[in-house]
């Protein structure tokens, strides 16, 4: 374990815990001893059980053994956090424990919010422990003296590793860690994670595939964190539901739950738009709560969010309506319960959010789930089942994103230069680039040296100069511009919303503001605003005197059902098909499922249900794989493409998380065998690229790839004198120009190839789509000719109606009218005949 003095440090930590009325968990002691033994590793423990102290107090114990406590030590620990909002709280917690234990360490943060004076001071001498982000670490590596500055580093801790792992920020972190390990071979790396399924691959991505297994540890806490998951249920349900049909119908019940809670309630929604709507509704119903209810999401100004967080910590708020902006890390001990509005769509997300309450060892985490759609009651029950079984979603690391590598090459070239052979070995020591080929490496080098074969006539793309003493950045000006673009976060193109007095409220997508005229009203930051004017990517507004329901919609609002939750839903439906309706959620939705069984069937996991019906709009086929929205988008598009290839017809596809609709102008197949051929996994990739507007999808994805690779410069932050930030239209135009040039003159360009791969992997989930088709190949296909829409089909039909450009009021009226019509006719129908391949 270490020396006697190290044991003295551990004893001091034990006394510190005792003084605070706690006893360390076994996993914390295991982590301290592993650190002192020179190991790296991953700490996996439930939220609120002390992961941070498990990682932090090992270095502190070492400091008690080796550091002179009369003067602050040079940098010893880098603490990487995925969110700047977590940095201040992390600094406070780390500094307090070090001070209590008598360790003369300075603890500071370095993020985009850090004042320039503090950054300048840190450029000369880093604090003993620096809390920073992956972007700020990469920025630090872009300076020539960074190796000297970091020479005394002993440990890197990556907080919330699961949040970074499957993103380009995670890949960026892997590259930075590979650089630090090359400089400091004895460096210890520790990651913290609460909700992740693939622990082994997460560990490998953190410490590199070549790490000595004798010097690594995977530490899982053997702690049963008590979590109570219950539902706020309506008194009754409609048997023909549609997306959002419950809407704010459970507002009174939600307010009652908030009122009965002794502490603070965090009300999580899945979208920023829902956050604004629920906050507005709560304040409308309880005006006496003004000042005690707040709104928090990622598009609000940082100062507004910080103010809400301070009120939350002090226990001054009754309720905060929020998005994933409060999912991570911050310890809000006054939070006694969480309300999840709508389905969590994933098991890990539900557990992560539930863990925001009772965020201390031994406390119970409580989550109330409030459905906005009848079928979400099944999802809540299924998520609770999966959580109890420990079925948590995997976070898969990315493999070889070359745009991130190209950015890293310019970063290292700016930071004193590199030897290509040595740097290649360093990069291949990371899990993300362990499989990097010589050809890919040579392409990246050529791209940063001369811009590749198509951009070699433009000096601004010759960013790295090969020299005898090493490859270095071509000019100081290129290094300065590069530093402004370091990072992989692809933010939506947005405008700042600013009040007439100059106060910033946050950002709204440019496309939403573009639809408004001066004088029109909209809801943002929990208030009704009136647009005054738009100038230089800023929307100037004032408080409106009249009400409005016009709430911005941000991109990326709909999360698909995760594969683990989809499987859990199928199990619940299978139980229901056999008459088992366990739990209040299933008992409430029982009439709906029984009607589904009467009009059609409730399919078992071994069956694929296809419901056929015809109407004035055309011929409908409702297909129910239960694999999630993104998979259904891909399967639906593939099916439509193959049907169109058989005969000329007009086709439309509408999807939800349970299935999809094919609407055809011509009759559709009625035999199960014909559907099996159409749903074959054979030639999947070629057909998928043919059927989708893959060029347009790739074009849009390419903009993000081009920005990360340094081809696009979004402008100076805050606006440089004489310049403004570029608009979405300008950036897209620049991106389109590169896309067209590469497509015509360099079709083998690896950034184009990467954009195509990302479309397939992330937007179409092609691997999950292939798995779904292979599963269908093993299922019994049941074709049911239906005289009317069934409860399963109705929400998809309602969603298809939404695409016909009717107003929201007219859409609601038409859907509600159809639901009533279906209710009246349902009891008159007898169970229809069905066909399978054996008939």
C-alpha cells in the first residue's frame, strides 16, 4: 500500500470522516490504497455516495506524506469536468477537504468563464489542483511551455466520464491524456462514473489499451443506493392516446407533489420548450410561488443559471423546472425529490436524475414520473424494472474521428511542435486511435501541412510547417486563430436574447427568431417577451404586457427510446398479453391494452405486428418493431424505398418510439411473406444510402466535422472590434463550399467519409437498425387487417396529421374528434382475422 507516512495520511482521513459524522465506504478506502500503490483506474458508484472524495483523497494522503505543508505545492492534480457549471462547486469541495486535513494546496478552476487575469497568473504557475474542462486542457497544451508547467503533475481525475465517453469531447480527452502520459509515464489517471453499462471498455478508453493490467483497478461500490420510483397518474386514460395528449393535465397533481415535499423539488423535462411551458403553467396556477420557483436550462444566460443554483443550494427554492442542465454532479442537498415529466427514454437517465435527490450517503433518492402520453406509463414501469435488474445503457467510445485528430495535430504543433513518428506512437496509445492506419495518419499530416490536394493553393490551410527540428505551427497568427476554435462541441446556431437595458437572458436558435417580426411575443427565461429588433446576431426584447404561448423549439429535442428500455417495454407488453398487469401504471393502462388486443393483438417479443387499413388518405401499414424512433426512421425509409422500387407510388413515413406508418397511394402487400422480403437486412447499407437524401444529411453533418477540423472559423467570441460572429447561414454557406469542392475534386476526402459514417452511426443508428432487422428475420410476422385505427396505431396517425401543416389548434381538434369517433365504434368491432406466413 505504501509507506508508514502514507498510512499516517490515511489515518488522518479516517479521523476527518469521523469528525464529520461519517465513516468511509469500502470502495473509497480501496481507491485511496490503489492510488498510493501507483495504480490508475475507474471508480463506479451510485450518485451521492462520495466518488469525488474516493478519487481526491488519495492524492491528498500522498501530499501529507511528501509535500512541504508550509508552502503551496506546484500542480499535482488535474480535475477534468464535463460542465463548466460544476467547476466552482468542485473547487469548493476539494479546497475545503484539503484545508481541513492541513494540506497546503491551492485549488482553482480554469474554464472559459475564468477571468483573463487569473488565466495569465496560471500561465506562469498552476495551482496545486486545477479544475478544468477538456477544451481548456487542450488549450493549455497549445502553449510551448505547457510541458514544463505540468512537469510536477501526479494525477488526472476525469469526473462524469460516462458523459464524455461516447462523444468527441471524450476522444479529445483521450488524446490529451495520451500526451500527458507520454510526458509523465508515472502519471495516474482516475475516472468517475455513476450510470454506465460497459465498464471494461470505459476503463480502457480512460487509461489506454496498452496499460499494465497489474497497475489498473476497476472499483465498483458494493452499495445499494435506495431509489424510490413512483408515478403521478391520471384518474383515467383515453383508450386512443396521442403524443402529449395529457400535456399539462396533471399540473394540479404535480403542484400538490411539490407542495407536500418538505425540501426542494427538481422537475426535469426532456426539452427546453417543455421547461418553459411547465414553469409558466406553475407560476400561472400558483402566483404566490413567484420567487420560489425557477427555470434552468442550457440556453439561459450563465449568470441567470448561476443565480438559480445559488438559491437552490441555500434551500430558498420550492421547485426548479429544468432540463439535463442539472443532471450532473452538483451537490444540491436541499433537493428531496425529483419529478420526471414525460418518459425518461433511458434507464441511465432516470437513475441519474433520481440521484439528484437524496444526494448524500444513506439518503433515499426519490423520483416521481409524470406521463404526458398514456404509453409512457408502460415506459416508466419498464424503466423501473430495468433499473432494478441493473440493465444500464452502454456508452460506446468513438473510433478514429479524424476531425478531432486534425485539430489535435495543430494544437500540438502550436505547443512546441512534434516529431511525427513519436507523436504517432503516442496517439496510437489511446483507445480511440489504437487502430489508426498509416494511410490515415499520412492523410492527416498532409491535410494540416498543405490542406490536402484541393486546398494546397490557399496559405491559410497550410497550418503546420515540417522542419528539421520538428513540425510546428506555420505562424503565430494561425496559432492564435486555432486557439479560438479548440473544442468539439457543435452548438446550435443561435442568437443572444438581450433586454433593452443590456441584460442577457440567454440564446435562442436563429431559425426561431427569423420567424418573428418586431412586436411579436414569445416565452423565454420564464417570462413573456416582445421582440424589439434583431441586430448583429442579437435579438433585443422587452417585457410584453400581453400573454403568449409561443415557446421556442430547440434542435435535438426528441430523445429516442434506448435499446435497454425498448427491451424492457417489450417484456411488459408480453406480460400484459398474457393477462399480467403488475403495478399501478399497467393496471391504469389495462383498458387500452385490452382494447388493442380486441381490435388487433398485443405482440409478444417473438412477433412483429403489422396493421393494415385504408381510408381517404390512402393505404396504411402500421409496423411495430418497438425499437425506438431513430431505428424506425431508418427502417421506415428503407421500406418506403423498396416499395417504390417495386412500383411507382406516392409514399409517406411517420414514426414514434413503438413503430412507424407507411402511407401509400397504392395498395400495400397483405401477405406476411412479402413483408419479410421487404424487411430483409440484405443490402441494407446500399439501400439505406440510396433511399435517404444521404447527400443532404451528410452536407449538414459535414459542417460540424469541418468546424472541428479547423476549416470553418465561427468568429471571435463576443465580437472583435470591426467584426461580428458569423451567422448560421454564413457558416453553412462556407461549409457547403468546402463540401462541393471536396465532392467534385477530392471525393475520397476522409472528412467527407467521416461525415457519412457519422450520419449512419448517430442519425440512423445503422448498427442498431441492422440488429432490429435481424431480429425481425427471426420473428413471426403477424399481419392484421384492421377496420379502424387501434390504440397502438392512433398516436402515429395523429403525428402524421401534424405534418400536414395544420395549426396546433386545428390539429388538436381533429385528433380529439377522431379519438371520440374511435371510442364510439370500438365496442362494436369484433376481433379481425390475421395472417401469418404459415397460413
